[in-house]
C-alpha cells in the first residue's frame, strides 16, 4: 500500500488552463502539505493543513487553491496556469511534533 | 525564523570511500534536524532525524549524523558509499515541539563514481 499517493504523476497542459492534483495518505497523519520543487531542486512549502484546517500559506499566488475534504486528502487546484508554474509538486504528510514527513512521488507539471 | 545551509551543491566520491555531506543551520530556538534522500523521479525519504538525546544519530542505509549545537551543524556521514547512494540529499530544520514549519536546505547531489 502506498502511504502517500498523488495523481496524476505527469501533467502536460497549455498556459491559461485550470488543473487539479489530488493527494491521499493512509498513514492516519493529522498534517498534510504541498511543496513545489523547481528545476534546481529547491523545495519550497506552499501550504500546510492540520486536521482539515489551513495553517500555512506561504505567499502563494491566489491562483493556487488547496482543499482538504478530510484529514486524509489534500487536493491542489491551479487556475490560469503560467509558464513559471512548471515544476514538480509534492504532497507530504506528518504527525507533529517532530514527526518525519512522508512524501508522495510527485506530480511533474509542464506548461506549454 | 530558521535557515539551513548546505555548502556543497555536488559531492563526487569513489565507490567504497567515506563521505561527509555538510549541513549548518541557524535558529533562535531549540531545533529538530532531519536528513532526507531523493532518488531520481521519486519523493523525499527520511534518512534520519535528531529530536533530542544522543547527539549521534544512526539512520537507514548505513548513514549517521552528529548534532553539534556549538557549531550549529548536523553533518551526514557514511563510512563506505555504494553506487546506489547516488542521489540528492536534503538537510532540514524545524523548531522543537508542537507544530513547527520545516525549512529545507538547497540539497547536495552525491555522485558515487565506480
């Protein structure tokens, strides 16, 4: 069983489109995250939810909207995609305090 | 606020040789420290973590790290590397206790040469 699964694995789309990425964890963790990894491998947190409540929102454009229907799921919707959105997006979960993060395998988003 | 510095962006090393990947952090509060590994086309995987107690922490795949509070360092070591250790390694820091944001370093690419 995959602990943190995200879909799709690859996403190729045109500028201006709207797309969603889904994430599910079966670890029973209370906290979930979205990270963006750029082409230089720099990993930056975007959002964090704890028990369905938003606790971190790191100066991410309003075009990005996370949604957590329950504590096992955290989806990411992106409106009006731009070239600079091309990156790998990772979902992760953890159980604070001090809990290590479990990452999904990433969604590779390419904007044409 | 906290920050993490991984001074080496790439570290080439011959197979079976020892390796040390450097990590320095800054924080005004007590910290938790982590090392993650990322293999190509995969997510990050925890190698080891320091929360409290013994400053020498052992992790998976034969890696270990030592927390040095006076030097604010958490360097990762392995006495003998294998080809399969070729990957990107990330150091990370968070404040200790409760919910704390984790800050990742910029990563070090370990290239094991046959």
